[in-house]
C-alpha cells in the first residue's frame, strides 16, 4: 500500500473561503429552465410553476449564487423580453442553441425561484447584441428602489422591493468566435469598460465580472485576458475563466484534470498580476471561475428550433464524480484568488440534478462531491505539507492523493477532502494534526465503487452514492486512515470543546 503523510498546522492559513465559491449556473438552454426548474403541469409544482422536488435538491446542495441567464444564450438575449404579462412576451429564436425561447421565465421569476431555493442571483448582461445602456437599464430595473421608469416598471410587475443583485457578469465568453457578436479583445475591453461605468453609476454597491478566456486552449489566451484587463482593471472586481474537462480515453489523465485547472488558475493570476504591476495598482484582481465541470458526451447534437429539447444532457459516471471532486479540491486550494466558482450547470444541462418530464428527479454522481465541498468547505483553507507519491500523466506528475484541508473555527471542525487517483492500491493517509491538540474523528464518507462507469438512473438512483466508513475512536493528535483506491473522501475531525 502507498503512504501519504500530511502535516496540518492550524496557523498555516491560505484564505477564508468566499461562500460564492459554491455557486452554480442556469442558462436558458435545453431543459434547464423549462421542465427543469419550471414545469407548471408537474404534480410537484408550486403556485408559480416551480418544481418543489427540484428546489429541495438545490437547497440540499447549499448553492450560494446562480449565474443567469447564460451562457451563449446571453449574447442574443434581450432581458426586457422576459418581463411583464406573460401572454405579451415574445417567442424568439435563440441563435446560440437553435431553439425557440418562449420567455415564460425572465429575471422576475428567476429572482423568486432563487429565494425559494435559498440562493442568490448572479446576473449577466448581454455584450453581444446588447448595449451598455441596456445593461444599465437592467441594473436600474433590478436594484433601484423606485421613482424611475425602470424601477417603477419592476414595481408594476409585482416586486415592490428592489432585488439588490450584487454580482454581475459583463457578457459571456466574448473571446469565442461562436459567440453572437463576438468581439476582439480591445473592442470588448472598451465596451466592457463603458458598460461597467454605467452599471456602477446606477448602483455603486455592485461588483462586476469581466470576461476572461473561455478556456485555456484558446489561441488568444492569455493575451485576451491581458488586453481586457488593461482596459478594465480599475472598473471591475473579477476576471472570469471557464474550463470543462473531457475524458479522451485515458482514465488516469482524466483523473488528473485538477493539475490542468491549477495551472490555468495560476496563469490567469500571473496575467492579472502583470496588469496590476503595469498599472501600479494596489488592487489584486480576484477570479471568477464561473463555468467549471466535466462535459464531453453531448457536444455534437444539432437542434432545429424546438422549445426546450434535450441538450447537453450528460449522464455522469463514478469516474466523472471523482474528477469533479479533484477539481473542487483545486478550487479550495486556490481560494486566495478564486472567490467565485460556478458548477456549470445545475439542472438537466451538464448538471448534478436531472429531471424526467412530468416525472422524477435524481442526483447524478457529481452531485455528491459538489455537495461535500459546499457543505464542509466553509471556513479557512489551510496549507498542509503533503508528502505523497506521484504518477506521470499527460498534465505532468500528479500526486496520487490530492487533498485540501478546511478549518471551520466557528464550529470547531477540520475537514480533509481527498481524491485518491491510485488505480492499483489503497493509500494509507497519515495525518499529523498536533497543532490542534487532541481531536476526535467525527466522520469518514467515501464515494467509490467497482465500476467506474456506473451511473445513477431514475430506476436505480443510488447506484453511485457515498457510504460512511468506519472511524477511529478516541482522541488523538495523529490519525492513520485507509483511503480506498480510486475514491473521493471526506474526513471530519472535531477539536476539543
Ligand atoms: O455551459 C454550456 C456552455 O458552455 C455555455 O453556454 C457557454 O458559456 C460555454 O461555452
């Protein structure tokens, strides 16, 4: 059996985790909205047509913020199509996904849904066909208390109190030629700056995310990020990055995707810090990893102007869940710079939750590692010294055990998240935690299985689900825990008192 030793010292702190690290994303795409969160004819729907069974699972995930309404959809979307009396809202062609958008759901309904799901809206404004002025009007509609055309319209539409949406994205993936009205970096940088000025003039309390690269393999990365930041550095609060991971056939390479994510984050930080130096700025740019996940099964389908067809309905396996766990660890370990991260997406579209039309809802395999980090990843990320064997992968040498430690001083719990990518043997994990004094082990939950390709289905929804492992009794300053090969683990320890 291989051995990993981790020295965990309570004063070696990386960062307090921003709760926005546990965010997600819902786009007007596929069955995310229609027959996902909203299905008025469903027996489980509430008075607004929202599915209560879906809301329940979203609440269980502890999602703090949901990016909305896109995605590629955003760059052709006129947000005013989605407000006012439903029977007067236009049905439109969505050129991004070749579907028909009925506009039954818009920002007003989505805001209500977020309240019900115990989460917040992360709004996005259109930088494709949209103008800086339309972006400003949307902030005014959502956040201005009243007494102006747009704020009074919100009140007439049924919401007396402003939404006070705090976090706003200025466009989506504007570096991508697939984007409706894609711009080059300088044109986007100028447009984003003017948009940011208007949005913050309307409401100075908001924070803004400017589009960085849509993936690290873009030929324009990292020049795009540098140029955009040179225009917008002083006006925005976050630079975005997106990345989806694919299985190209080698499981080990896929499992080590976290290495690639780490390198991407570090490169974006270096680019942002270059601009910081250039501008002699005191401000450090934070990152918004506002699309991340595993996505590789359903990219190629063509659609022909249907309403809410199945799009990107990936079915996730145990292997995919392990990869997601590894990515979650990397996000935690970069939480000094990554303050927002959105698992993309939330329901039916490359999602942890899937629904049947007029039927059941289930948790996909990736639901569990995300729920774990969201539930137990709140607190201070520590910087343990980890001595672990490594293995060669296409991303470089990967540690066999990839881990993160979060100390929650409020409740006195220390949580160790770890992914074991060892394909041949279990791992003995020795944890030296003497700086905390005596600790008791509270829990060891493990996601593993004999079949890496196993998936949850509507008829067998718990095929891939975590199991509680035996814990070590008594109080100790050090623990030796067996970590099964190819597994995702959550170990929790209680400080005395
Ligand atoms: O999440 C699916 C799509 O991936 C989004 O619409 C887009 O932003 C990204 O390319």
